[in-house]
């Protein structure tokens, strides 16, 4: 099967051909560590965690680099607000990041560099840009001259002349062009600073990633990823810096994940719908969040709602319930089970993942396999032949392999359900299909003007702790908080 990846740079799906056969170099922009991780961070981290897992499952030797931005304007401003040293602040949120990611079963990247550990490499790239005549020094600052890079805008599709016409950027009259960006910033009193040929200061954000990615993956590498919000200016500027410095194609395939909305609204602190991971994990099993975030194609937006999360809860429960059922009938997974020939469902799952890492279709295949296994068990519940047992064991093995790629099904069924009971998470286990059927019955009653029956169903749902809301596009439901 051939892996195809949607490349933001070309705007189309392309057959994946790594620079070196059998090996993949991938760099993903990690967090700027000045605050707690939110669900938007989780989507990006989990997306690329799954991509790395699948590439490894296909037999690639993957070098996965995900950085920490541990010096930045946001970090300095937050540290000043809290009266903390920037290093202490960054360390606090790096520790919290790992706690959140461990809870979500995110595998460690191969290399996880920090910007402050790579000042020498950053300075060397800036020096090359100055030598190549595409960066210039003003006072103790160094800027990149965007007009001198003829391909500027090739990733985002933005034209410099169009941006200049409607520019609303902060004016610095010292710069040659309003869109020239800082490679090195002179230090202000009380700010962290490092020695450089241009005086004491610190690196700009964009140059940090150019220096760290090339340090570990070379001047050209296979995959660079991050959220769509990074396409411009961050990734656009990375291309400009790296290609001007080294005279080579920077990255072969650019991958960007879509945003997370909250109840159909863009997530933002100003709207008060900013949800940090540690709060979500208090109310939902971490694997539920992974399942939810992967339930849509990574390039599409995903809408965080009670309804969507409850569907993920119900779906995960069904998979674990099947695994529990198989274990009670046939025992735990044996060494032989791990080497069984794959079923048709594993092939379907791999075809979905080979089509630009389509986890939504992959999860649909997972649920189809669960339904098939339950049907097989139901049809043979009075007598299990060896052939049926072999099919069930093979099916379970494939379901667990799918789960390993998606980063779910890491617990035994017994531990999973025990954890839900002990933490109170079991109250979130609502059969979404059953709720939808009840609501459909109410809809039919309303169409028939059977208002008494419709009211009766509303009361039934209320007693089940379900709130419904009739909208022009249909009825929605959620759990009472």
C-alpha cells in the first residue's frame, strides 16, 4: 500500500517518498511553555503522535523531533506578571506538559530540544544569513529582509505586495520593510540575554525552529508539522530563513492540523471557552479525548461539545466491552495471537491511514470490526468451533493493533471499567445511539402533533439527566452539568 500525504506546500496529496529509503525525519513545533496546555495543543500533539506511530508500524525508522520554545516574548511577559524567573516558569510548564501528555498516552519524541540549549546553533544560522546578504543588523538587533527572498509566501500563498497594501503591522522605522522579522533581539533591562556578535540579546521565535530542526535532521528533511495557525508567519519564515541560509529545499512535506472549536465557536480566552487539558481529564477518561480528537480528519476542524464527547465515551466503552467479552470467553491475548494473519479490517484500517492519515475512517473501521466480532460471538454463543475462536482471536489482535496506532486500548478491560467506577467517570457512559433513537421518536411525535407523547419523552430524557434543545436544524442534546 502506498502512503499519500496532503502537502500544504503543493496544496495536494502526494505519494510519500522519504529522502532516505526506510528512514523518516520529522520535526513538529512543540509548545511555548508559558501556560497550561489546552485542547488545541492536544490535537496537534496527538495528531503527530499518531502519524509517528503509523510510520513506525509501516517499518520506517523515524527520527521525531518536537521542540520546546522556552524563551519568547510570551514567556518573558508571563514571568514578569508572576514575578518569576523565566527559567523557573518554563520548567514548571514543561513538567506540566509531560504530566498531561503522559496521561494522554503520548509517546516521547526521539529528540525534544529546548531553544535555550541551542543558542550557538542559532547564532551560526544568523551569521550565515548575514554573510549571504539577506539579513541586516540595526543597532544590536538583526532582521531578515523578506523582499530579498523571491519565494517568500510560497507556503501560505500570500503575496508580499498584497500584504504590504493592507499592512497593519507594528511600525519600526528602522526596518527596511514592515514585514522584516527579528532574528536576534537586543536585551532589555532585566530580560534573559546571551552573548552574540551583535551584543547581548536573545533569538527571535522563528530562527529557533530553523536552527533546531537542521541540527538534528539536516538541511533538508522529510516532514514538518504543526497547527494551521503556524503556516503564517512561523513556518513561512522558517522556510525563508533555512533556504536562504543553506541554499536547499528545507522540507519535503508540510503537514498542518485543523483547529478545535468549542460548541461551534473558535476557542479563545476572551470568549471564556478556553479549556485546559487537566480540567478535561478530570471529567473524561484520557483515551476518550484521544478518540474524540481523532474522530475527524486531522485537517478538518473538530467541535468539542458534550454530545461529541459522550459519543466518544460510548464508542470507547463498546470497544472495551467487546475486549472484556472475548477475554471472558477465550482468555487473554497469547503470543500466537500476536502473530496471526490479519483480518480484512486491518487492511481497511491501513488503507484509511495510507490516505493522508485518515483516522476518522480508521476509527469507523475499528467500530465495524467491533460490530463484526460481537455478531460472530452472538451467532455462536451456544457452541464455539475452533474456526470461530481463531476468527475472534484474529479480530481482537487487529483491534488492539488499531488501538496501538490510535494510542488507545492501553488498559485491560477490567482496569478500564474499574478506573471509571473509582473516579466517577462512569456517569459519562451514555449510549448515544439510544439517546438519538429516543429523540427521533420525539421528533416523529411532534410531526404527528402528538404533543403529549413529545412531552412525555422530554420528561424521560430529563430523568436520564439529558437536556434537549430544539433548533431549526434539528434537536441537540447534552448531559446536565
